[in-house]
C-alpha cells in the first residue's frame, strides 16, 4: 500500500495531505465550500481554487463534501483521471470512513438501507427534476465510545447522552449521513439542517464548538494509474481534539 506523502500547509493555508503527478488530496476545513455557488455569493475562498493555486495546475473535484463537513477531499489533475475516479466512486470501489458525534447511545453496529428522496436547493437546483424517485442509500455504522453528561439539555431527561461513531457510507447521496442519522433519531451534533438545536446550542455554550461534528477521516482506493492500494487520512482539527480530551475519547480518533 502506498504511504501517504508528507503533508504540508500551502502558503494560502490549504492543507495538502497527498500529491503525485495525477492526484492531490486536501484536508478540507469545516465551513469551506468546494467550489463557487450561487447560494454563497459573498464567499471568496473555495477548495478548488485554493488547491489549484497551491499545486500550480488545474484540478478536478471527483466527489463532494458538504460545506460544514471537514476531511479528505480528492482531486484529479486531468480530466481522464477525474472520469476514472468518478466512475470508481459510482461503482462503490472507493471506501469512505467518517467520524461523527451523535445524540444518544447508538447500538454497537448496524446497517441502514433507507432510500433518500431528492432535496433541491432553491437556487443551485433551480432547473433540476424535482420528481426524481428516491435513490437507494446505504450506511454502515460502528459505535466507538459513549458518554453520559450531567446536563439536562432536554426537559425529558436529567442527563444527556452522546456517541462517537464511525460511519461507512456505501452510497453517496446528498446529505446522506446527516439524513440517515436523523432518521435513526441519532442526529449529528452541530447539524443545523437535520439535527436538534438544543444539543447544538449546548455544544456551543459548554465546549465552544459550533461546527458540524462530521469528519471524512479516511479514503481507501486503488490508484487509477498503477492499481496500487492508497489510503488517505485527514487529521482531525483542534475542536475535535478538545472534545476528545473532555470526553476521554482520544484513543478512538485514529
């Protein structure tokens, strides 16, 4: 298996975790858009442009990360490699592994097969077909750690429970992990679209953490040129480590 190249912070602040002649991967920070969007006209920083400027050539995004999600974001350096990687993603040949903190105690492990309907953005999907049938969506999970805190975030309970989970999406639907966790009644902390405001406010007020606690930690696939196994890992940011220390979860972050 190819080892991850020496990571570096580019002069424009982008964190490059892997680069070769045909690929480049970054550790996208939470809140960074992948590319320009009509929904965020005031933004000036985008992962595509920052990565292009850092490596000195045009780059092609081959998958998505939601704006509030951090972690591994992979680009190709030419259109042929981009098409090959996009096809590999579509064929479920690329393994994605995420970490998340969710409300409640999740079962030790499980699989959710729950189709997701198309959710349109008011501007970005203005001309999209709104009558698309629900698409198959499959997520596996593993509960890594749990904690019960002596705070009554909900009026129904004197304490509040949270789980650290590893999420392995087999498919790649829009907001799949966020929607699947909400469907299981274990919404991801910090999710302002599918989560619970009380728990989001609790993490902001008690831990100074206002971000979505979803991180694309690992990406495993075969290199499109030589078929060699490649594993890319995105380190967690300071807010994740702060929470891990507070909850004694440091040993579960690898």
